[in-house]
């Protein structure tokens, strides 16, 4: 979930992430409709595991274990958490990773696909280390001018191919991209 100007901070609720004086928490709420709900429900139903940053994990571990009726897979899937301070949790299927090397090893194993939700700092780290294979963007028709952004730091040049695109009645673009290789350049009009 991001805005046209790339903000990903605090989409779900006013109290979700107000760091840095961010005052627009909950900006996704006005944009729900049937197409949006269907896209999210499809993703929530996938049999995947999750890679989360510590801050996102700590928000989620206090909420999702008691709301399995809405998203059962989040409790059943493995939650890999990158953290230098946490080592355990009572939330089932939680595994703590210490470094980018642990994530690289995980990516090299067989198993379920791994999705990242939220976790802005972790996303930056994954981009910087060429560990992003797919983007599922929900681009909301608003600008916020400030806040944590999807492409703030360390993005390396990558090319993606559009694999699915739709839009909602409220103007949200639902675009999925897969990695297609290196960036190609040329001259326009030739």
C-alpha cells in the first residue's frame, strides 16, 4: 500500500506508526471497495510464509493471534523476523533472523513463497541486497508529502515486468510486477 508520492507509513490506522510526527495514519480507509477487498482477500488466502521487520512484527503479534477468523494464514504461516533485539515470541511459527545473510540463506531454500508486508526498513534492505523478486503495489490516489517511502534508500537498478493490473472504483491501481532482469537503456525515437 502506497501513495502516488511513494509513502508507505501508517496505512492501517492513526496509531499504527506516528514516528517522525506522521499525522496521516489510516490513509487507506477511504479507498476500500469490492475490487480492493477481493485483491486483499486473494493475497491473505495464499499459502505463504512471511518476512517481517521487528516493528511490524511487534504490532502484529499483539493483534493477529486473536483475529485468526479474518486472516488464518498469518497465524499458520511461518513469520521470519529480522531483529537484532528479539529472540523469541509466544506467537506460533515465529522465527528470528539476525542478519541479511540469514535472509539470503532463507531465500536459497526450497519451500513456500515469502511475502513482506509493511516493514519499510526491511524492504529498503532487501532492495539494497537484490533480494526482491516481485512487487504487489496498491497505489492510492493521494499524496502526503512526508512519511516513510517505499524507495527511500539503497535501491539498486532493477527491471520489472507488469504481470497483472487492475484498478478500483476509488482509483487505486492494483499492479503486480515480477523481476525481469537488468535495466536497459537506449535513445527515445530511435
